[in-house]
């Protein structure tokens, strides 16, 4: 789960500000993308970041991850990190539609093939593997004021843990002018939640897992997973390229925070940060 969240967050913080810098933020504000930006676009990028080894871990690792994203105006988007979505409704500052995302699951090491540094963790040994699955659901965004957007998304797993998870966030995205190129800032709070199946898979400990891992047996109920604050700063390098520095802090709550995996071996405090470059073709 931690890698899916990392991929989604990093992709959004890299690509969204770059698209914003090229489109509405550089021109007189008007509904929809500019007339010359309604076609297909390809974004390529890559970044390095530090993140918890797994959701709830108190150890970190550094990874390098490539990104690729395809869009058609502000109607269609697709990437491994964000999933595939269609803005079936797109009017008056409101966008909404179906969304399919990938959940990469979790193995007993918690590590990623993109990892370049960091020690292997023994925390998850005995907890079993959470298999890869697809989340089917939807997303919605509404611009409640200039530079202020509320966003939400939700997805139901079609296999593996069979759980449902979602997120609600508020993004403030001002442009800072000064000497040199403008800086595009994106900052705001977020809240993540999940149903009982999702929370049990990632934070619960069954009797069999307790015997195999040494953790206290525990049942996790549905509810709030975490609250957090994240942000990024984009500096354009050219009309089609940008350098982004990003980071976030999440605080696990309720049954996620009370999980024996977190209390006995991890931390409720989750920090993430890195930098990346993206280019639009």
C-alpha cells in the first residue's frame, strides 16, 4: 500500500503543477484547457525520494522511480501511478468520473524494486503477502475559489483484500512571482480512510499472523486511516519541463495507529520527501 500511495502522490506533485504552469496559470483564467492543449500529451519524468518502508514503518528507504503519464486535455488521464480516469462531468470548475487504480499490495519485506538504499525490514515477516489488485471507483474535484480545490477519490478492490479505500484533500495552488521564473506552489491537508477489509489487511493481525510474526493479535475496523499535510514547489526549467521538490507528513489514526504492527514495530508518524523532473511532449 505504501508504494501505491508514494507513486500516486509523486506523480500528482510532479505532473499536475507542470500542466498547470503550461495551461491556466500562465494565461487568463477561463473554463477548460487552452484551445491548443486539448489534444493528447505525453509526460515523462523521474524522481528520487525517501519514504517509510511500509505504511506504519519507522524505517525509511530511498528509491528512484520513473514516471509516464498520458492525457487528453483535462478529460482523460492514464498512468501507472494515478490509474486511468475519465472526466465524464467537466463544467463550472467541477470534474468527476470513473477511476481505475492499481494497488501493488505488500510483501513480507516491504521493499520495492526501485529501492537504491535502505536496510531490509524484518517487521512484516509472518504477516503474509497482500496481492496486487485493481481498485475501481471514481474521483471528483471542485474549484471552490481561485487556486483552491477540494478533491476526493474512492476505489473498491476487485480481488486480494477486497477492501474499499478513499481520500479527501484540499489543495491551495498559488503562483509566486519574483526574480527569475515563477514558482508554482501546491499545499494542503488530506484525509485517508478505508473499510474493514482494507484496514484489516494492512493493519490487523490474525491469530495465524500473530503466531508467525510474534505480534499481538488484533482486529482493525473501518474508519480514518490518517490525516496529513503535503506540498510541492515547481520551478519551470523551460516551457515544457519543470523541477519539483515535494514532501508530506501523515499521522496514522484510529485502528491504523493502534495496530500492533505500528505500536510495537513502527511509528504513527509517516514522512515522505523527494525531488523530480518532468517533461511534456
